[in-house]
C-alpha cells in the first residue's frame, strides 16, 4: 500500500436504488453494455438518438462504443465532465445512464441521457435510473437544475420526464437520418422534482467531489422553495458551453 491519492476515485462511486446499482463505466461492464447494444436498443425503423450510433456497421459498433465511453473518461475534468453510469439489475448491465455538466461549481446544472437494452425496457427501469442520477445531483452534489432532450415522438423518454417533474423548454430542429426532426428540450428545477417513496443510497462520493467541481458538503435534505443558498464549492474557470446533450451513448465515428 502507498500513500498516493486515489487516481480514479470514480471507481468507488455507486448509486443504489431498490432494484438497480449504478456505477461509472468500467471496461468489464462495457463489454456487457456492448452486448446489449448488439441485442438491440430500439426498433430499426426508429432512431431515438441525434447521433445515430446504432446505425453503425455491426463490425464497428462495439469498438465505436468503447471509443466513445473511453473518450469521456479521458477528458473528464472539474470544468467539464460526463459520468456514464452502467446500470445493473441483479448484477448484469442492462443499460447506461449519463450525467454531465459544464462548470458545475458555478452553474450547478446537469444534463442527462440514457438507454436500456430493448429486452429490459417497459419495466420501470428507465424511470428508476433517471431518478437515481437526479437524486444524486440535487441532494448530493447540490445541483439546482437538470436538463434533457428527446425527439417529439419518443413517447417513453417524454413519459419518464413528465413523471419526474420536467417541463418543456423549447424545441429545435435537428437532422435525423437526413430528415428534419423536432427535438424537445426539457428542464427540471430542483423544487419541481417529483420524488419517489425510496431514498437513494450513495457510496464513495467524497473522493470524487474535487473531480466534479462539487462542494465538500454533507448530504443535502430536500429543501423548500426559495432556499437556494450560495454554492461554496470550487469556482472553475469559464469553459465554452456545449449544446444540451440529447442522449447518452453517441460514439465518435
Ligand atoms: C427511454 C427509456 C430509457 C425509458 O426506459 P423504460 O424502462 O422503457 O421506461 P419505463 O418502463 O420507466 O416507462 C416509463 C413510461 O413510459 C412508458 N413507455 C415506455 N416505453 C414505451 C413505449 N415504447 N411506448 C409507449 N410508452 C412507453 C411506460 O408505459 C411508462 O409510462 P407510465 O409512467 O404511464 O406507466 C427506454 O425506453 C429506452 O432506452 N429507449 C431507447 C433509447 C432512448 O429512447 N433513449 C432516450 C433517448 S432521448
């Protein structure tokens, strides 16, 4: 044993819900995630992702996914980070739930995106895993708002957002498979969160706070409207803000 600081504290982070464990991606887990992608994420006639990564040649799909997830790890910094949580049910990876932020210490905003293997959909897991990262962001990182986006026709994603308290926040037209398509932005303010009857269990966060530009504060209990005290975390230098991310898992090719 040495006294060196932990190089990758995200290794110890875990979020637990009644049925799911969410941990930042690791290579063994990514192998299982790639398997889910090969088994299918959506009907072929649909495309829920702005970056149509599931249209990739099957020969490239798995490696493209790995490159995407690795790139997010490599570029993680307090000024701009993405945690791609692998979502496990009964010990097996069933999908991924992304959480990202830019200048979190000042903006205190997060963006989410997610997908599940088709065979695991419509069992409430999509709602449960989004709830997990929202509770993590609002109650443990002291975020004040969360954003998401989905194509107008993506009923499942919009239904999850509605259930959790998001409101629509405008639209934009994006090109999907060569066709103009309406993308709907969604916004969730901390005081509007619809809370589940369970409480998220978080382990291993303390060592990660500096990496995420998050305050060294204890777990925050749900506060009432208007209680929005100043954030005391590190003040990262300003970073150009990317567009709101639409969905997680958009590989590099
Ligand atoms: C979006 C997604 C993560 C939701 O996860 P899920 O586990 O299937 O959703 P849930 O089981 O929690 O269902 C949430 C609600 O959506 C509804 N729903 C789910 N799939 C649906 C479908 N295909 N058609 C209509 N409604 C659907 C559920 O009935 C439920 O509604 P309710 O709250 O009224 O009961 C998942 O469907 C998915 O991975 N889809 C493909 C990728 C994708 O679209 N990602 C998001 C891109 S923005």
